[in-house]
C-alpha cells in the first residue's frame, strides 16, 4: 500500500474543513463578529479624531486580524483534538506535513475571508479608504504568515494544559516581524505614498512567509508524532 | 562555541568516579577564570578607559549592556542548536543543553534591558520609551518567557522536550529581528554601537545619545564582549546542564523507588 | 507474506514515558483471523500497546511487525492495513455520515470510482444507510460507535484494533456492537480489543491476553471458558479483586 499523494491529502483536509465551515459558519461567524467589535472598541477607546484615525487605522486593522486569526486557529485545532480526529488522520497512510498544509490552507482561507470583509467595513466605520487592491495583497501575505506559524503553534498548544490561553502568548512574539512589515506596507499604501517608499515591505513579508512556511513544514511532523 | 556544544556529551554519559571528579575540578577552574575575567573586564570598563566626553560616566554602562546582549545571543543560539539536535537525535541531553542556553540567554537579556534602562534615564530622560529597538528587545525577552511557560504547561516529558525544541528554534526569529530592526527602522533612537562599515554614519550620528568610539572605547567594548559572550555562557550553561542532569537523576531514582 | 506467519508479531517491546516504563519486554504474536481480547487493570499498558500497534506511538525498544512490515520504519505500509476504533469517535460533528466516510476514503487514497460504492456498503453494514445524509452531531452514542466501526473498516484493513469500544454504550447499542464485531471476525479480519468487560471477552474473543504492570501475565484460549471462569483467571493473574 502506497502513501496517499501530498496534494490529494492536503486537498481532502482543506475541503473537509471548508465544507464543515460552510455548513456551521461557526468559525468565520465568530471571527467576523470579533473583528467588528474590535474595530468599534478601538475607535471609541482611543477616541479617534479624523487625523489620528488615518494614522492608526493600519495598526488597528492588523492587530484585529491577528487576534481574529488566533480565535480561528484555536477552534480549528480544538476540532481535531476533541474527538481525537488528529489520531484518525495520523492512522492514515499520509505525509504528516500534508496534514499541516491542509489545516494551514483552511485557516488561511477563513482568516482571509474575514480580513477581506474587514477592509470595506473599516472604510465605512473609520471613513478612511482602506479597501484597495494593494492592501488586499498585503493582507494576503500577512495572513499567510499568521496561518503558517499559527497552525504549527496551535497544534502544539492544544496539547498543553493551558490550551487556548497559551496560543496568543507563544504566537504574538513570533509573528512580530510579520506584523511590522505588514503595518509599514499598509501605512504607505493608505497614506498614498509613492510606491518606492513602501514596496520593499511586501517583499520582506514574502521572504518571511517563505522562511516560516519551510520551517513549519519541516517541524510539523515533530509536533504530531509520539 | 565548540566547547559549549561538546560539554554535555561528557556530562550525561555514564562515567567513572575519577572522570566525574576531573570534570568538577575543570568546571570549578573555569568558574574562577570566568569570574576573574568578568572582574577584569569590569575594571577596564570602570577605571582604565577614559570617560566619554559627551555622556560622562554613565556611558560606561554600555560595556556591560552590549556584552550582555552578545552573551544572550550566544545563549539563544545554543538553544537553537540544542533544539535541532534534540529533534534529530532524540537524546534528552540536547534538550537539557537547549534549556540551559535559553535560561542563560533569558537572564542575560534581562541584564541587557535593565542596564539599558539605567543608561536611558539620564541620557533620554526616561526609563523606558516605545522605541522599535527597545520594544523588540522586550518582546524578545517575552518570547523566551513564553518558552518557559510552554515548557511548564506540558506534563508529558517527552512532549515537553519536543515542543520546547521547536519553539526554541522559532523564537530565534525574534532575536534576529531585534538585531536587524535597527537597520530596517530608521526612526529608532537607539544608537548603533556595533556597526559594520556600511554607510550608516548618518543614522548613527543623527540618533540621540550616539557617540563616535575612540580606540580605547572600542577596545574595552571588545574585551568585555569577548569575555561575556565566551566565558560567561560557557560556565553558566555548564552549571545549568549539571543541575538538569542532577534533577533528571533524582527523577530516575524516584521512579526506581516507585517500582519496588 | 506466508499464511502461517503471524500477522502481528511483538518482540521484547518496551515503551517508557520519561523514566516510567509502561510496557516492559512485552511479547505477543497473533495469527491471521484471530480475535484477541486484551485485559488488565487501568494503567496496565493496554492502550499503549494498541497505540504502538497502530503506529501512533514509537517503541522505546523492541520490535513490532504487522503483516511482515516493521514498525515504525515501514509505518506507511502498515497504516493501510490497520483500522482503529477507540472510545473517542474520531468523527467530525459538522459533517454528515457520508461526508465523514468520504473524507477518510480520500485519506486512504481510495479510487474515486470505488468510493461511493464502498461507503454505501459500509453504511448498510452498520445499519446507518438511511441516516447517511444526517449530521454526525445528531447521532446517538450507539450510532456514533457504529459509524466509527464503518470508518475503521472502510479501507478493508487486515487488522482491527479496538480500544474500549463499549465505553458509554447502553445495553442495546452494546448488543449491536457485539454483532458487528462477530461479523467482522467472521469475514476474516484480525481483531485485537482492549476491554474491561470480561463477560464479553469470554463470549466474543477466542483468546485472552492479560496484562499487568506492562507485562503479559496470562495468555489463554477462551473458547471453552465462561465469563465467570475468565474472571477467576483474571483476578488470579492480576492479583486484584474480581472486577465486577
């Protein structure tokens, strides 16, 4: 009996997650509601006037996205652990890193959906035009990075005593480089700065994304084996 | 560096009494040498080298501040090497090495932060400022605090070692980030002290509290950094690995006792 | 693979968590088509043994061979031959019975043309063909366990490993599970089941292997034994009070 090919496994796991989510809408629903609440709370907690709004909007956007992704990651991994489904996947003749790729792809799509919906929402609520194609691209790169590191770390933290509480603590410091590059790029785009001033940042983001992806693919098998 | 890597191999293997005695003597000798070396470095930094013209006496803290970061960097690197070797070889001695490296690195990075704050009080007129460099250094410390927390949260010893190794490797990204942030965020006010001869002259002189290093200042810095990043981590990590081995031994004895 | 060679061979198996050994020099061989009950008090190493056999866990020392393949080195080859049922359902709540099985069919790289047919066949076998399109979260405990069996047998494994499959089942559901296991056994699967239910073990299994503190303490043929007799053997072997 041969191993199931990598891409078939990845596809099977991702489409399983999407199908379950399309049906229940638990995860994306919770994440969306959270982001909506977060940007409102930021708005009145910081008592933003028009000028400061423009300055802080990208920071607010990214912090919200990171926390929303943590919310989703915890849920997505808990789903595999609660019923012992991770074991069921490990029993199958598949690559361990394909489990990572499948779960990561699912998390990436969920967070991206939330992030993309957040752009017009922020535009309306903050009255700052953030719904732009370039910003969506930066969002995609940033969320890719969060999902990569997050999937690996969430697979670890669900196996600890503190479970959900531990993920933000271990994840936030590690995504800091991503966050910095993403905020810098977004600031440049929102301020309508000439592209030479910020175009290095999406490239930095891409490089970090690739480094993290390779590291996580290599290390994930160590997370799930016993 | 190579001595740091090889040391615990001898540590954990079953050994004869005489061998163990020799090793203890060696470590004690090394400890004395390290203490003398650190004192020597401190003597040079405090009494020999001239006082900085613009900053005065407080500038002397820089010798310790920079050295502590260099030493912490070595400690964290040992954490990565130990973690990777553990994942590969699955021998617990490598995890003990990684843990020792990270704990030593963590302590030294706290020294780095505290000395930085003491320096900043008279120069920047504040203990703390949300400068990118400072923030990322603080977050670096927090990352390793998270590492220790992650370890604590896992009951299963094998799982703990495995996850800690993985996280120790990932956490290095915040160390590297702290190192390079000074280059990629031009708005930092943190002075660039160790700088390869790249055209950052402008950035360095613009930053508040930066200084041009005279030969003796850079020599003092070199001496201190060398002592701190070679002798200090080596000795501390060795002691820590010994402690870990002793704790492990106690666990084994306990388990044996339970068996009967 | 010759027919006479045991399908499961365990030689001098040691598994330790940290410094605590759970299995110590454990030996076992199971013939093709045999139904073996693993008995023993909590913490005797039954679950650990099953996880090792399933390739979910790596031995500290010793050898495991399944169908002639060495674990964990040739785990990829072994995985396709093993099905596992534990006290957890290993199913997704928000998917229907059919979607759950389809997911596992894909993980086992089952040809697309066969998928539908095999899934139907399995659902029918466990009597859930009418509930194929219902969400798993609406299922009762007994139905869940039946679907779990369907999932475990979907890829037609040679060996079925069961870890306390009766946990949480009422009398009726237990009876249905009995029948399913008997049927699986009759159709040629090799079964290894960890359980606390001595009565059931005597009734269903051909052979009982009793563990205590990580060692095999008794290995007997149960075909002629009643539940009560097995219980006597059990308490003698483990030195415990008769498990009631």
